C-alpha cells in the first residue's frame, strides 16, 4: 500500500513466478488492466497481489489479460476488499506503464494505450447507459455513428 510504484514490477514478477510454477505461458497485462490493478488499495498487501496473479495465471484464457479476466471480487467488490484510488492515481499508473514500455523497447505504445483507453471509455459508458448507444455516445461526446465505428474498429464485444 505504501509503495504503489512497486506494484507494476510486483505484478510482472508474480505473474512470471506463477507461470513457472504451473509450467504455463506467462500472462501479459493489457495497459488498462495494469493501470486498474495499480490503482487499487491492496489491504492484503503483497500476499493478496501474489494470489491475484496466481488466479489470473490459471483462469485467464489467453496470453493477454483483459479486464474481464480479473477475479470478480476485484471488479465488483465492496470498499472493504479493494478501493480504487481517485485523483492522480491513474496518471501515475499510466506514466509507469509508459516508462516500462519504453524501457523494454516497445513501439506503437501510443496506439495501444489510446485504443485501450477508448475501449474502457466505451464499455463503461455503455454499461452506465445499459447498452443504449445513443446515450453512451452523448456521454462520450461522440455521435452515434462515431461510437458504432469505434466499436467496430476496436473489435469490442459489446
């Protein structure tokens, strides 16, 4: 909890360890997932983070971990389990992800981050409007046709 800047490194470490233990391919967190996990308050500290990585390694279907691959209690929990950090927390998580991508020599990171952010925005707006695209588009400042086009471009299953 006190050292949020360590969370991205711990996530990578625990995912690698879990995959080694069960002799499976290591999972990769999508930027939105990493940012989300970095923004949570981990009351169980390192042990809870490690257990979450083990769960993801076993339960996530593909190599890339998406938001819907996370344990349900992380997505739909009450405040007593995890508490998202408000304010600048997501900025720091994004900055950490960018620095890590640059350190690893990855390219096209803006495209990946922007597409991921748009996907989160669209899914969240559609969830808030119970799937009503016209209302979701208005919340996002898009026209309905723009929203429909972006859903298709991003291959969103909504």
